[in-house]
C-alpha cells in the first residue's frame, strides 16, 4: 500500500500557507508607500492565513500525540557485498522483523557475472538459519538490481540467495526495509 500518511498532506498545506503568507507580506511591503483601500483587506487575509497555519500545525501535533512522527522506513542489510563462488543456498545474515510492519520490501544488487536466484524465507524466530521458503523466488540477472515488494507475511522474513552457475567475479548485496505502523 502506498497511502500517504495524513500528516504528509497537512505538511503540504502548511508549506502552501507559508508561501502565501510570504507572498502577501512582500506585496504589502511594496504597497505600503501608496495609499490603497485594498491594503486593509490584504492585511486581514494575511492574518487569516497565519491563524490557519497555526491551527494546522496544532492539528498535526495533536494527531501525532504531541509531536510529528517520522514514518520513514527502517533500512537493513541482509547480505553485505558477499562474494560467493559456489551454487549453495545461502541464508541471509539477518531477517526483517515484521511484528509491527505496515509495508516492507527488498532491493537486490547483483554485481556478479552470473544470474542470482533469491527465495523469500520466513519463520517465527529471528534466526536466519531456521527460516524456510515461503513461496516467492526471483531471478536477478547479472550486473543489475531489482526491487522486490510483497504482501506475504511472517513474523520474520528475508531472502536466501543461490547461483545456478557459480560466479567467477563480483559480489551481491541485499537490503531490506520496513515501514512500521504508527
């Protein structure tokens, strides 16, 4: 799911209000030298915009429990630039904790001279060696990268890796990310 958090729309509204206030303030400064009946109307508009911005920021803080929450995904490395020269199946160095996850995914960087096959693995514990295949395999051609997103859920998930033909050069890396529920 790629739904934007409510605070992102509110942040855009806050930026829009700030921009309007700045533009109107500049206009008022330029018009201050010439008497004009519309100036009082513009002053009122600037005051309303400033009040609206304060109310919007207060609402954002109230929704976030008093502070604005950063809901950026946490990033992890499952394989760190591994040089493998065999065709064995290799378990990840760590698994992603999905106990409080809203969204999750992986990025595979294959900088070897051979096609890499990754398998989605998961289990009930954080031990990578105890994770089993849970139904997704993807081939990553040599010298390429591939994002992987899935809605398959287990308490702990990761990607195992294997080569059909052992590479003679290069390495690969697998990163994962988890965006937690608010």
